[in-house]
């Protein structure tokens, strides 16, 4: 599903002014942003949260690692993209089950997220990264809970060009 051009512009602006730009090399890559726009889906919180994925091992600030680990352990889809919080888009990793958001990082650490961002996300936009790609490219073992696992979104994009 394609997102609106104005939404993409907002995402790009927020990403370019946020701290994740320094760690990711796609900030000014036009072909990447065109691909992202064409391959992203919009997700919203479901009425009932699946609390099975709320766990103290899901560390705050480790959304990519937490979600990659859950994808490897369980059969949930892994997404990377952006969450909308207080009108701004934040780069984020999360899981999806039957089109419902499973955000183990925020579910496990809501107060930490609220302290940093002011509120919980109202909207999720992301690209599903296949489980086999996660397993082949994630830099963690399924038992690891170390912080600062890298995102896989740009590497996945590059793999689609081959």
C-alpha cells in the first residue's frame, strides 16, 4: 500500500532531524524513499493487545533487537518503519500478527517510552522484512537481549535491487 506524498515528506523531515539519521545511510537516498513509499503499510493499534509478548527482557531503546528476536522465536512478521508520536515520526521496529501491532518494546516499557516521547504511538508505518532475511542478517542470537541492535531496513531494500 502506498502512503501519501505528504506523509512521506513528514517522515523524511522528522527522520532527517532525528538522531537515527547519523546511524543510517539512507537519509538522502531518493530511490530508497520511493521504494519505501511503495512498499510500506499503515498499521494501527488493535483493540486488544496480545500481552504474551510483554516481557522484561524487551529492553527500552532496543526496538529492532527486541522485534527481531521475537520474529526468530515466534512466527510474527517483522516490520521496520516509523511510529507517529506527538505529531512526529520516529524510526522504529515492531512486529505484526494478523495485521495487529505487537510492539513488545513499548508494551514492556510504556513508562520509559512516555518519559522520552511524551505519549505512546498513535500510528505505525512500516515495511515487512521476511523472517528468512531477519535470520540471515540479524546480528543477534535469539537468546540475546543486548541493546542497540541495528536496523535491517536499508539492507533489505538493497537486497531487493539484486
